[in-house]
C-alpha cells in the first residue's frame, strides 16, 4: 500500500477481532490502536461504558461518551499517525457507534453518524473489515468470561447490532469487506489478506 491507510476491524464481541487487529497491524507495519480506550482519557471513558454498576446510562449519553472517546482517539493517535505517513489498524471505529448506539440502542443512525462526523473532523476509516463468527463460537467465548455492560445487554440487542453491521457493510461495499472468522487464527489472518488484496485489485 502506497499511501497510509486507516483500517478498522468490526464485529460482535467474541469474534476474534482484537487478535486479528494485532496480527494485521504487525503484517502491515501499521500503528495498532483501539476504540474505546485507545488513549488515557479514553481508558477512563471506557470504564464508565463497561461498568455493570452503571445501569441507567441514557442511550444518547452512551453515544456521546463513545464519541468523546473517538474525538480524543482521532486527535491523539489516528490523525497524527496518518499525517506522519503511517497506516493505522484500529480494533473498532465509528462504525461500532452506528451499530451499537444506532441499531442496538435504536438511536437514529443518521444522527449518530452526524455526531461522529463532528467528533472525528471527518477522519473516517478507509477500509472496514467485518469479522463474522459462527454464533456457537461466539456463545462459547462469551460463556467463558464475566460479561460487561454491553455483553450482558441481551440477545435481541446483539442481534440488532449484528444486523446493523451487515446493513452498514451492504450500504458501502466499496469500503467494507466481510470475512468469515472460522478456522484457526492463521486461517482467518490469511482470509483477511486475501480479501484486502482482492479489494486493492478492483
Ligand atoms: P471490546 O473493546 O471488547 O470490543 O468492547 C467494546 C464494547 O463497547 C463492545 O461491546 C462495543 C461497545 N462499543 C460501543 O457500544 N460503541 C462504540 O462506539 C464502541 C467503539 C464500542
């Protein structure tokens, strides 16, 4: 890749996204980062978002906290890296807000998008990789850990989020690639590389 690229990995919890983000960043020599919690300020905001004791957070407040995390992250990590000619691989991005706060919490998706355009100064992922894991694999990984506020939000919420990701990917096929997160870690990494190569050759 010649110019720096901002790549985001998206998907439901337990799909192996964080592992694949780290591996992809290494292969590309890119800056590895994450939302939420990719900056010191973001780490504090993330604590609120994930805290099970926070049981009365309004959906709009949740969207604003995620957008504040993102504003700081773009300002402090993503934009400086891109400006310095480095590519960026981010574990989640603005599209998690569209899927979780928009589709999941049922806020107006275009309003969430508008809020985030302002928060990011329009710095937006060039490529989004949607990792689609089998439902039973996700269920197995979930049962093995203590659930946080999002993970404990219920099946209907999570189905809306997954459907949301699929709708977002279908809306912008030039930006999104969907990869089946099945097989070994190496299999999924190879499938990501193939999909990126195929996209570049379009
Ligand atoms: P993860 O960092 O373990 O992937 O978990 C992040 C959680 O935060 C996940 O449940 C999705 C949620 N989230 C949002 O609801 N909105 C956002 O904008 C982001 C980045 C994450």
